[in-house]
């Protein structure tokens, strides 16, 4: 059914004839074609909730950049909203939650999402699958419970997430209660994404690196593990825990297929820690500001370090909005040609 299933085979550890490549945050941000569609919506949230528009920008990078997978256009913050904690996306500032989680009562008031509230995402998946017509697999995603917890307690992005960390230290039992509610909601949500046609899933733990190892295992990995177990290995799963050097060996024990790495992580060291899991990553997104010769050299170095099998080429974090689309395409072409 799929004309190009390289990424699924790489994730499962099967042999590939060419290294598959896609880029975190490829849908949107850098493409003028995205901004054109985006301008038609009143705001980001309305855009995300419009399945036709979301499906359209999901497919754009496949047509324009030639990547080997599409990722559904949405956001990780749709889960807090579905649980009863709405957010706003403030232009050029980022997410903002009017109400944040501070008390036991706040947590009691949240409900576990059945996935039904997020029908606009599963509808977008259905439409994107139709539009892709088997050209490449479609990746679904969610945020890791800890990363979502961080936004829900903090109320916005933060360099340190000290309010969220304070909550872990001062209310560990309540923290577990909230994390469990988020994990259970995420299981229902990801199952709905699989039912709608997602071929592969990624869990984004963007703020893994603000925790130390012990807290990471207790408050983050436990719930990522609950999600991996809960969705039951129906499709390949990638766990991307940014800056979690200390946890690669523990992530390797999860029921996931692929481990996402950022650019500070050493490919060889991670190969040893990751056992037979597939690795994904890990070019510095800032490297794409360099000239083409440098981009090619860096792409070659990255591939030499990871090898061709059990590997999915990507960046070590999302593309920055001011990256030149031609440089991005050049990077993708380099990898496809190697
Ligand atoms: O590849 C893709 O772009 C797919 C869609 C996608 C978005 N957000 C769209 C988006 C994905 C996979 C995400 C995940 C996401 N969202 C993460 C995890 C990945 C990561 O980058 O660490 C996080 C932490 C968020 C939360 C979030 N959403 C922030 C902090 C911001 C504001 C800053 C920014 O990234 O621009 C967003 C907004 C957002 N999400 C935009 C897009 C395209 C930009 C808003 C716009 O177009 O107006």
C-alpha cells in the first residue's frame, strides 16, 4: 500500500537500501507555502482545529522538500486543552495558559481525554492519508507527560521550568496524579491516531533535559513507559527526549523502536547504549545556516557516524523558523544521495 516505507523498515530494524530522512518541525515555520495557508486562519488554534488546512500543510514538505515521511500538523498542547486546560498561542512569543495547575482541586477538575475531543486531529490524519495516497508514511505524535506537565504548571515556556520543578519537589504525590492523567489521555489519543491511519508515532519530551536522572526516571520515563505499554506496539514508536543523555540506556528498555537524539549526543556512544534500537537524529538545526559545502560535509559526517542501517536521518531538534528552505532541501537531497 505504501510506495515508500523506508522509515518504517528502518524503525523496525529491517534492511534499507537508502537512509530515510525527515525533519522535526518540517510542517510549517520555514515554508512560504505554509504561511499562505496559515494566513487564512484567525489564529494558530483555529488553524490546528481545521482538518483541511492541517492536512494541506502536512503534505507540503513531502512535495517541496522530498522527505520520506509526513508528520501531522498539530501541536503537543492539544492534550491539555482536551483535558480542560485551554491555551493561547501568542504570536512570536509562544504558548500561554490563562489558568495553570496549582492545587489538588485543579488536578481533580481535569478529565482524562477519551481522544474524542481531538477528533479534529484524527480527521486531519484521515484527510492527510488520503492526500498522501501512499507516497510516504504519516507520523502521529504527542508530547511526553512531563513536557505537558511543565507547560500546565508553568503556564508558558521557560528556560528553567523552575515552577514546574518546584511542584515536583513540593507535591510529588499530586505530580504523579497529574502525570498519570496526562499519560492515560495520551494513550487514548495515540490509539485514535493509529485508528485514523497514523503509520508511526513520536513522543516529544522537549524538556527532558531540565530534570536530573533520578527525577527523570521517576516523573518522566515512568509515564512514557506507560504510554508505550498502553498503545501496544501496533505501529513503530520513537521516543525523543531532548538533552536526556543520562537516560538513553533506560529509554532503550522501553517498548519503543527508535530513540531520537539531539546534536550533543555522540552517535557511537548512543549505539552502545541503545542496544538494537534504531537511532534518529541528530544534526544541529543551526548547521543549516551554513553554506552548502558545510551542509554536505556535516551530512556525510553524520551518516558515517551512524551507519546506514537502524538509522533515520533528522535534526537534533526542530527547524528554526528563519532557516532558508533551499538549504533545508539541500540537506535532504544530500542524505538521499548518500
Ligand atoms: O513538524 C511540524 O511542524 C509538525 C507540527 C508541530 C508543531 N508543534 C506545530 C507548531 C509539532 C510536532 C509541534 C510539537 C511541539 N509544540 C513541541 C515539541 C517539539 C519541540 O519543538 O520541542 C513543543 C515543545 C510545542 C509547543 C509549542 N508550539 C511552542 C513552544 C510554540 C511556539 C514557538 C514555535 O515553535 O514557533 C508552538 C507553536 C507552533 N507549533 C508553531 C507551529 C508551526 C508556530 C506557530 C505559528 O505557526 O503561528
